[in-house]
């Protein structure tokens, strides 16, 4: 039996200790610390800021440069706050995290969809604290959620273990994972997907904030194949905790015309992003692939 190298074990133990330390920080302190950390992200002018600036310029061309600059600067603070808040969701008891939820708007949509018995596809865009979103759903309904493994296998194992300590069943973004989502929907259960990442396969271009974005066809395909209800939501930062919002996605997401279906999904994601633009993950290269092969991001970002 092979053993982990001592350096790898030490590194993993250090990461775990850091996560556990952050997990026990009061929420108010995490948010307060987000301001200096976010300022550091801004002034260091690293990849996160540069990609966010490019995305905001692409998606909000009608905004003045000064307004876009303010948004990105505030986004760096929100990014830091999310990073500091997540370890508590991974490593503290579920009740602690759920106790930070101040309001839930649209919970009736989840209940009605569950009662329909045809399965529920949950879309959780990279807005707010999506880890809390899945935790809330898993505490009320059977949930199978798809995730993209981390590149670092040690870190991936640690995060996977932490997430699995809660009630959601995690499956990788593979053929086997897709089958698990399909089976969950056919059982009338909930299946969770992050819909605003470029797919490695099975994607087509559809408009997002008026720009062509390579978009996963998995969600419309599952919706059309199973008749599942599709609900989208976000866990947004608010005073003293979080506000969860849920709303149904228009029925066009299950349309036979894939372009129509993908447009409906991206419009729903854009609507969620606009709930609070500072809490949307602008630092992800959403437009990396383009139909004409053009490069929208500079080298080094």
C-alpha cells in the first residue's frame, strides 16, 4: 500500500487547519476582513481583477468606465468575503450555517415542484454563496449535486469530504455523474447543477449579457427528457446573514429548439446575476471560447 509523501500530508494538514480556523470566525469578522483582503486583490491587479474588468466591460458596455471600476472594486471585496465564509459551511455543523439564513424568498416554488413528483432541476449560478444554497436544499429534500473536481487531488479530497458530511450526494461532472442526476430526477428527487461554466463537451453558443457564450446543453436535455421542473436560485449576503431566493425558470428551457432552450437558461442566469452584480463571479472566463475563434482575454489573465 502506497503512502502519501510527508510533504503532501503536511500541506494537507496545514490547509485543513487554516480551513478549520476560518470556519470558527464569526460571520461579522469574516465580512470585515473581506474589505482589506478585497483591497489587496484590487491593488495587486492580479488575474481575478483583470478578468473581472474584462467581463464587466463585455457585459455592461453601457456603463461608464468609472461605474464599472467601482463594481469590480466592490466585487473583489465580495470575492474575499465568500472565500472567508465558505469554510464554516464545509466544517461547521449544518445547523450553524442554516442559522445564518435570515430570509427565504420563493420556498413555495421548491415545495410545489417537489410535490409534482417529476424531479426538480436546481440551477445555482456562481452568485452569492452557492455552497449555502445546496446545504439548504439538502436539509429539506433529497439532493444529488454535480461538482467539478479540483485540480489538486489532495485539496479535492478534503473539500469533497467536507461537502459529503452534509446530506447532499455529490457526483463528478462525468458520464457517470450525468447518469446519477438522471436517476435522481426519475425518482422524483432534486438534482443540482452550476449552469454558468463552459462545458468540456456538450455545449452550444447562446447569448449571455448579449455576448455569445459556450453553454451546457445538459440542463435543457435533462429537463426535456424527464419533464423535471427547473428552479434557479442564489444565497445572497444580507445584513446579519443570507437571503435565499428561488424562482422557476421559464418552460422554454425544455424546448425542442436547443437555441431557444439555452437562451432561456442564460437569461435566467443573467437575471440572478443582476439581483446583486457585486456578488456574481465576474472573475471566471465565461467567454473564453468564441464562435469565430477570437480571443476576448489578454494573455496572462
